[in-house]
């Protein structure tokens, strides 16, 4: 798309058609400015197939704020909507409604509460809560979901990959396999969740990170095509980047050609007082080749060089590599722990697409509507009881146990006393028999998770930087039970509701069925 | 991101760091303007798990051209690169190189050949071929891959979903689950590959399609929250959109509440001379509910209303729905074929993320470099012989058999006589024993697949519109053997190389190993 077209497609019209038809209906009925509350939450942790996540990592809020800033109905947006036609060929959106959009609509004329970026989050817990005029809350739904669902998904995947690497440096390499410009927010989310750096030059620059990279096979091919070889290619690279010399050694044959050539070049660098960085392996049995290459580098006196691994890595592949190194390295005279500590991982496709589960099932649901200054909770019943909404104006709390570990997230109604309440009664959101009571001695801290972000159109708090988000994440992950952190088959973290919310939900379900299910006799 | 930041991140710096470090190396060696040729191709059809594609659909070229137009090193880009530091804290990119980027670099100073968008494409066949200055070809690699890989992936998925729906209307609903702004190109690709419409308002407008949608559960919830009910909500919608009345019937109970309420409203519309559009089902057993709902609509005299289905659909789910309707409808007095013909599918997550396989393994490889006006083929050997490149300047041909069906794509070297050659000798790209000979009587047509798109910096052909692309696709799909089109376990379409290319490849493999694999003795 041309820049103007991209601007039109990425602004307030980054929305689903039905948001606008519903908004016009509310306008026509005079309830477009009635206050309403919408909750954003996700239903389940990503299930990647043979493994699934035990928790998610929040990301996307600052991007959402930026989008809200740009989400305005200017002349071009209005002209676009005015040109839409009904099935009978009439103007679909009437001029008075368009006039309201152009002159009265402000995407930020809401109150927004959110869990901060970087925090560990769990299914069914409201992450973003929008309270504001009904038509505005509806129109911004799609943009909100588009912005935050994907970033949560990728931050979560990055946290898993980082975890499997045992804290080694992780580089995000996914730009070429991402969903077009989605790569920009994907890179951001990866940097929040676990990637230390990215190869993505522009996005890294905007976010204040140095981009990282080595060289490609094509560089060696160029030299070969011009009658030289791999050694000359490596030498040329070392000459130009003597202090950043990281060589890709698998263009021809990793152990027979690439590593010996790299060592030769490294020796030259050392003679000139430079410290070579290391090598990159991009094909073959990466664990085995790492061991053999490490041995060769050690023997040549380069035990401090790193070994960068890439090629379709994900959390399980990295875990397998680490395990194989632990089992196999000693046979070749290599210390496995030292080798694991010199490894660096470049992860592309699997990270930027969240391979195995390419979407978070995040939803945005109307939970309350204000009438005569009273909040009326609303419900959406589902055949699947787990999908029936938690209605009403709610608050979200994290309960820490006597070990200081997070033991449950608790959803209450507004105004309920939680912080000083003892014992705390926790109910499963849909199963009547599942309940739990926490005595005062069993809890050390009750933490409020949602913080105000936008208040009556103004952003009320500075957003944390990515380094601060990483600190929040580390703290939250440390507070998880190790079973919840586990990569495979994790424990289920408790997300509970209060008895009061339970009672409200059940009453509403009953009421909805009675009032609506008798149309045949009416 | 702010608009300025987004511009920086989505322009020429939408690239991987190593492209720039390599480009500077070529600049320093004085070979940055040496002509080189790069091929873009993908290695395998998407494998979604229990099913995989038998062919892909090309998409993304026009978006690529638009990106190349914007890929310039302006002052901000140059300042960004100038601020990068080496490990020793020195300026990483030297001023003379930055000066070249700012004043001499033009992303379109290349010759670009491409397979047109909408055409059926196969693994290992060059889809985009870039011939131009080495440093330019390298710097645009990432942007090219980012733009076209994802669009091919989604156009392919859309074609499969459309196929499983037996040609019924398909609506793309994925905006809220896409990778941020990646949704824009995803919607475009879906419209090329099989979606008739999209809910995405902005992108639909830019591409000239009317956006589509119904209403959400939240609209019914609003009415319930305000003391009214589903019937009142439906009535309000019908009042405002009398000629576009499509009602979501599963907020409370599909068969007990939603459908009866919809029928009541439709009766009112009919009395006023309007034709109701239909209903949407978004939960439960969609096949069974469709049959029961169809029966109720038929009995009420609305046999022409459509039934829109949504809720985690993909090609297999739709196939299963159609099959179940065929088996079950008659029991309830509903004609299965009529029901199948009134169905419309709204597909979100699975389409926009290509669920099961969220990335195309598209690559961009250096295949030749020009020295003294002679093209020298280049090679990248792989441990996996299937991944060893097809080297050199090549041409791509599609061979049609005596039934008019496409029987193979053939990759030749430039200058080889193919169109009037008989018999045609076809070799497998890597397996010596696999070969095939086609007599003149066995072929009806040999078609050149790559067409010139950019010649010396100028776009030489108008790009087809999306409707034309759909025509190309239909023609190509019709020319596929039904076994190749099959959704499950498709036949493998032959992609072959000429004996001359086979010989060149083998000679280069041998040469590379001999020249480079003796470093220990040197």
C-alpha cells in the first residue's frame, strides 16, 4: 500500500464493520454515550500441541495507547464511510451519525484500567478494562484486540524460549517470516518477554536497542563465485569488523571447512589485539556440531568465543540441545556447563509466529451498562459454561501465600473488601463444587492488579520502559510456583471468583433464560 | 508506535542488521555494484499437521513494489545507522558508506522478474527473481521476504477454505487475531486467494471491497442490560438496517430464543416489503443447528435467507459441516443441497494466521554473480541435499499435458531451448535416479512463468487488480490434477530441472567441496 492508504487502513478504520453498524444503531437510539464497561481477557493459555503454556506475559499496552491517539475520524475516514451502500443502494451511514463520528468521537474519551506490561497474566482475568461511552467502547474493540492479543502471544513465547535457554542470550530473528508489518509489534513483544536483542534494524532503533546479526551464507557464496573461497570471505569480514567478528561456518561444511577457516581468521585477529566474538551454526545436528566446534575452538585457544545457534529453534528444540550437550559433551573432552554458558540462540519463525499456536484467544466483552447512574451487569451465556462471562464491574487481585508465591488471582465485584478480609473465599468460575478458603495465616499479600491508565481522555501514568517491564516479569516469574513455570504439562494456576460474584453470575444466568426462552408462546 | 516511528520501522530499515553489515563489506571491497542475481522461492507447501497443501497461491507482489518505492535512506535512517557502535565503541557504519546509501542507493535500481499474483505456485520454483547491484539485492532481501512470504501463506489458506466451502461466500473475519498491522496484508492476501469479502473496514476500503459484518453478542447484551431482550435488539437492528438484516442468534439460546426471535422480526420486515438477509450462528454444533434453523426458517416462509457460520472455522471444520449436513439434513426434512447453498462462512483466526502452519518457508538466495560480463553461478551446499540451491540464471516453465492439465514446472538455465524442444527431459532436483521424458505428443503447451516487473528502476507492467488475480487463480486451479488440489494428502506436483542445470549443479557441488574442504592441510 501507498503511505496514505496505509494510514487509512491502520487508523480508526482498523476495525470490523459491525462495530460501526452497531455504533450507528446506538446513536439512532440515543444510547451511544451511555456508559458501558468492556473487559479484555483471554480464555486459555496457548496450547502449542505437545506442550502448552502455564502462564502468559502481558504486552501491548503502550502500542494500544499510541493507536488510540491516532484513531480519529478525519475527512478521509468519513468519506470512506459515506460511500458505503445498503443492499438497496442507499447510504448506509447517515450524515448525522457521520457528523457525530467526525466531531464528537474521541477514542481516548474513556477510562482505561490495565495490568502493566511485563506482568505475568492468567486466563479469564481482565487485563484491560474499558469504561466509557457505549459507541466508543464498541468501535475501539477491534483495534484493542488486534494490538494486545498478538503482543501477549509473542511475549509469552519469548519467555518460554528464554526459559529453555537457561538464561543465555536470545536474539529475535523473525522479521522475514512475520506477518508483514506485524513484525514491528512482534519484535517489541519479543523484547519484553525474553529476547535480549533483535535483528530488526528499524524497530530496534525505535525501541532503543542495538540490532544484532552476523552475516549470511550469501557472503561466502559471493567470494566463491568470484573465484575466492570461504577463508577469504571470513578474512574480509574480520578486516572490516575486527571487534565484532562472528562468522557463519556452515556454508560448505561446518567441521571440515567453516570452523577451521574461522579459527585461522581468529588467530590473525588475536595477533592484532582483537577479540573475536564467535561462530554461528545454522544447519545440521546443532548440539553435536556445537560440541565438536567448541572442542576445536578450545584447542585453538578461543574458549571465550560464543557459539550462536539458529535454524528453526523453539523452546523444545533448545531444551533438547541443552540436554544433548549435557549428555554428550564430556565424551569429546568438552565441559558441558561451559559450553551451555557460551551458547547464544537466534530464534526466528517459531518466536515471531508463536509456532504451534499462532493466536491468543483474547476477547473483549460487554460486562456492565450504566442506567440512571447504576451499573447493570450484563451477561453472555454460552453452551460451554466455561465461556459464560463473569459479569459486572470487577476488581482483580493476586493472592500471595505464606511462601511469597502467587497462589491465585481472584476476581471480585467492585466494592468488595478483599485486602483485609479473612478468611478469603475462592470459588471456581463455573464449577459449583470447586471452592477454597484461605486463612489469614496462609496469605502474605493481596495485590491489586489493574492500574488506571487513561482517565477521562488523559493518560494518567507514564508507561514503564522495556527494561522495567523485564524487571516486572522476572519478579512475577520468580513468584510463580515452579510447577506453573514448567514448559511441559504445567500445573494449572488458580483463577477464582468471590462468592458474591458467583451469586450474581448464577442469578443472571437464571434470569436470562427465564426472560428470553419463551418466544414460542408469546 | 507514533506515526514517525512507524515510518522509520516500516521503511528501508525493515531489514535485518546483517544485510547492512554485509553491504558495507561489499562497499569497502568495491563490489557493492557488481551485478548479482537472487531467487526467492519456498521449499515446501504448508504442512498444517494432519493435512497439508498440494500447491500455493502467489500474492504480495504489488505490496512489494509499494515497499520498494518507500525504501529510501533519508536523513533519519542515516542518523540511525550512524549512531550504531562496534564492540569497541567506534562508529559501525563509516561515513563514506552512509553517504553511498543516502545518495546512490535506490531499492528499485534492479531488474525484477516475478510470477504474477494469483497464480498457482510450487516449491523450489523461483517466484521472484532480483537481478541488480549486489548491495541493493542484499539490503532488500528482508523486506521482500517479509512482504511476500506471509501473503503467499494466507492466499494459500484462503484458497483451501474456499475450496472446502464448495464455492460458497467466504468472509475474512481475522483482524482481531492477526499480528498487529500484519492484518492489512493478510486481508489483502485472503481476498486474492479465496475470501469474497472481509470485515476489515480500512483495508477493504483501500482495496475497493465493501466490508461485511453482522452484529455482536454485545448488542443483545446491551438491550438485556437495559431491561429489554433479544427480540427488542433484533427489532432495533431491523428498523435501522431493513435491507441488510442479518441477526446473530446465539446470545441466549439458538433454537429456543434466537431463531424464533429472528423469524418474528423477519415477518415484520416482510410485511413492510423488505427482504431479510439471514442469521448467523457462532457457537454449538454448527451443522446440527444449521439444519434445525433452516427447518424453522423454511417453515416460516424464509427459504432464501442465508445462514452465516462462524466460530473457529477452517477448511477441515467446514468440510465436516458440509458432510454432516449431507448426512443429517434429510432426517429433519431439510434438503441438504439447498442448505449447503445458503451457507456463508466467516473465517477469522485460522485464516489470518494460517493455523497449523503460521509461516511459509520462503527464502531468498544468491544464485549468480556477474564478473567481466559473465554470470558465474553460485551455490550453497546443505547437509540436506533437498536444500542445496539450484544455481545460476534460470528460467521457469510450466508444462501442460495432452489433457491441458499442468503436469510439471521445469527450471532451466537461461538460453536453453524449451518451448520447441522434444522430447523434454525432466530431472528431479536432487535424486539422480528420478527422471522423466515427455514426448511432443504428451505436451500441449509450455508456458513461461516469470514476467518482467521492474526494469532498470521502472515498473514495466501494470499490476492486475484483485479480480483479475482471482481469474488467474481459477484458471490455474482448474488446470491442476484433482489429486494435487485435494485437501488431504495431495499428490505431489512435479518440479523438475533440465539435464543441463542438473549437470551444472553437480559440478558446482564437487568443485565447492574440493576447493574448500582441505583447510587442515593448508
